[in-house]
């Protein structure tokens, strides 16, 4: 089921909200069970054949986590339990997501013809990483004992289940345990509806609206210089508004239940360096890779060279997390190289206050161009196809610039203005996940008519722009 669908907006969400708050009048646990069952139903509507796999994953990880938290195990036994749990998660992810990729490469190397066709369970990367973090923290002694219904809801919570953010137990389970979240808060519901409306508009009007231009670069056999750049920029902005739209919709839906999700997207194209870009783009994945891969590898504690090696390894695996293809490996390698250059530059070039502002402006331009080049590999069907697009982008002698290209240029320019000049949703609504605050200006009565009228307008446009089947791009990962 898609957030940007009429059945979800008009039927599923109202029924789940009504049941949640009705049960909250009598019990603190019943709404948790109701929401967990609703989340599993949400998943089953689109991926019923993988519900058993999801439930098995929850059962195994909860059992291993319970052992690590409650049982009096020796240190070797705790290590063995953690290794068993994490290995099981990675094995499941490897079979369903990477078996076909491995088979293709083995066939290419050994001239064999092994065929592996396994459907990819929707959201498997998100709920697997969520549970790996839980197990590692349980091993470190950083997890309290949680009841099974709360843990099951933590994993399956439908606003995040399909395309993130990657949740952390300490952020979410305490909220599920609180009694006050089971009672409707009119202010949070209103703010949730407004944020959801903004996200819906971003997806159905902006992301879906620019999608046809992507074909200029990625579906043409021999794109011209201007077509290649326009197609690459169109995908850059399509992915931006698609992912930003989903993130807003997830936060908005969760707010209606009185639950705050972590921010996962914070105007990444305004970044002035690649390091800053990764603090703004898919923020929960960046935090996961830092805390559970980069730092355990040694981080920056073992010298500059090993730091760069750890960065490249982390980003290579981050690329593979997104998809089982060499295009994602190259994308990850590029960002690993970008980060190494960024850190080396910061270490070697002195900070001159007089040049700080021009340096930030130049850094923003270079960062954006580097990101666009990497997105070409992220979007292309193959490495060869990506190189074909990049070759066209590097050949200014081959320009068409006909009527279609001029119209595309105007549309891309409008999207660029929205990205760099418009405030993001967190700024607009004052959303603060850490302090659980949102819409303070709205609560105080300031800007209320303007915000409500604008929200009604974007909701109407977003609602009318819903297409029959327009998935979010991150559903594929």
C-alpha cells in the first residue's frame, strides 16, 4: 500500500487512527497491539508472501535480544549470541537481496549458467538494519528489557517500514510505552496533516512531475550535452522530492498518533561539503553506518590512511545496501573517494576567515556537481550506460537545445529555486524530534490562517495529483 493512494488516505489511515485512540481510552497495551497488527496488515496488502519472513525475523531477533538483555551469559556466550543473531540477519538479507547478483558475477567469471530469481521483500533492508542495531546495543548493555508487542511495533511501525527512516529503539519504544501518546492531541494531529500534505505535494506534483525529463539522459541511446545534463539534473531533483516527500509523509502520519519520528532529510543540496551532505541526506542511514560500521572498523583512531580505508569500505557497503548492482558499488566508491578528499582537504588546507564565505559558496557548487555525477551511476541501468551519459555531459560540442530542451531547462530551473531558496518542512513547521515540539507558531496563533490555507491548497493539489501506481524510489532498496 502506498501513502500516496486513495485507499490509504481515505480508508486505512482513518480506521487505524480511530481504533488506536478508541482503545487508548481503556488500556495502554491494547493500542500498541492494534497498531502492530495494523502495520503488519499494511505490509501484507502489498507483500503478503513475505509476512511470514518478517514475523520470523522479529521472533528470532527478539529472542536473541532477550538473551543478551536478561540471561546471565558469560562473555563468550554473549559474543556467540550476538554473532548468531547478526549472521542470521545478514544471511537473510544476503539470500533475498544479493543471491542473484552473486550468481550473475559467478556466471560471468566461470562461464556458467546458474539462474537465481528471488523476489526482493519490500523494506527488508530497513527492518534488518533496525534490528541489527538493536542486537548490537543489547550486547553493549544499552537496551532495557522490552515487551514483545512494543518490540514488534518498533520493527513493523508502518510509517517507516517500507522506506525508512531506520529507527533506533531508544527513540521509539519509550514513546510506544507512554500512556499520553494513546490519547488524541488536536495540535499534533493538525501538524501531522499539514506535514503529510506537504509531503504528498512533493511526491505527486514535484517528484512525479519531473520524472518524464529523466528519460532525456537515461533512456536515450545517444543523448546530447544538454539532454544529458537536463536528464541528470531532473533525476537529481526527482530523487530529492521523492525521498523528501516520503520522509515528510512518514513524519506527518506518525505525528497524528502522537509519535515523533527522527528527521531523515534536511535540505542536503544546500550542503557545502560531502561530509555535510551525508549529515543531511538519509540521516538515519548515515548514523547507522557511522555507529555500527565505520567506528567498529576503527574510525579515525588508527591514523589517516586507515581512516580513509574505513571511509571507502563504509561507503562501498552503503552503496551495496541500496542495491545489488555494480552501479551502486561505483556510486558508493565515488562517495567514499569524495569523503577522503574532503577530509584530506580539511586537514591540509588552513582555514582563512577572509575566504570562508567564498569557500563555502565554491564548496556548495562542487559538492552539488559531485553528487549529480554520482547520481548518474545510481540511476543508470548499467555502468556502461552511466559512462555513456557522463561522456555526453562532458561533450559541450554536441548541443541540441530544441523546444523540448528549453521547456525542460525552465522546469529544472524552477525546481532548483525550490531546492535552494524555499525553507524545508522542519524549518516551516518548527519540527524538533529531540524535544518533541512542532508547530509552535501555529499553537500560539501566529500565521494560522496563512498556514492553514496553504496546507489546504497543497493537500488539494497533492490529492488530485495522485497517480494509480507511483511508487517511492526508495521502495526498491
